[in-house]
């Protein structure tokens, strides 16, 4: 059985923090909380978390600065910003500071749980360099596909396309998008 994922929630609003803590914990995650930016940064720098939910407008240090400091410390934890600051400029600042996702309040808790799951899956794929569906495993380090009784080594481009498709099983990619991503060109053919 896999270990529970650890999530840090950093928000100065007690009511929102408690609601998020209850909902995230009810979804099967271990939750730690912080009530301001400095406390959140301190916890992020001194503990291992699998994901951080981070408010922007907080006392002592805002979420953008917390995020920048986490990234400057070379901590690669996924960060999801939850904030009332919803302009394109705010979102740009959030992503530029190192956030992986950005959700504007008021949030739908079901959507939040879905985004948390998606960010954790992407982080696992990135860290493990492997993705699997059913009995098929793709190993990104060796460009090898393992099935029940077979080991198939693929050329790099073909492997990368398959790995991309496996990593996003419910997403549709057009031929043009794949051609542009893996061959670096827009193709009409």
C-alpha cells in the first residue's frame, strides 16, 4: 500500500484553512497547515511535502514571495496557488514565481481535489520517469515498454510520443500538436 501524500496548506483565513484541511484530509491525504507566509515558508523549507496549497494575500510574507523562496531553495514540490487575485497579471506573477497551477477563489472543492490529484500524478511521473496503464509500463530512462511478457525498446521520438499519451490518458492531442512538440515544426502533412 502506498504512503499517504503530505500536503501543506498555507492560508491566513482560519475558516478557509480549516475547510481545506478537512476536505483534503477526507480525500486521503496527510495535511499540515500554516497561518501566514513566514510560517508556511519555514515549514516548506524544513519538512518534505508532496504538494503545497498556497494563498497569495497573507501577513508577514505574500504567497508570491513564499513561492519564489521555495523555488530558490531548489525544492521541486508542486505548488497550487489559491487566491482571490484573479487578473491575468496576478496569474502571470504566480506562474513566474514558480507556481504549477493557479485557482481563483471562490473554489469548488471537488475541482480542487481533482487538481491536487493531477499535480501529484504529474510529479510522480516526473520523479519516477515511469508511467503505467494496466499491465504496461513505460520507462523513460531506457525508452523501454514493458508488458506482461515482453520488453520492447523504442526509438526516442516514438517512445516520447507514447509516453506523452500515457501521461495524459484522458486528453486528446492533435497530430499537428504532436508534430510541433516532437519535431519542432507545424506540419500540414
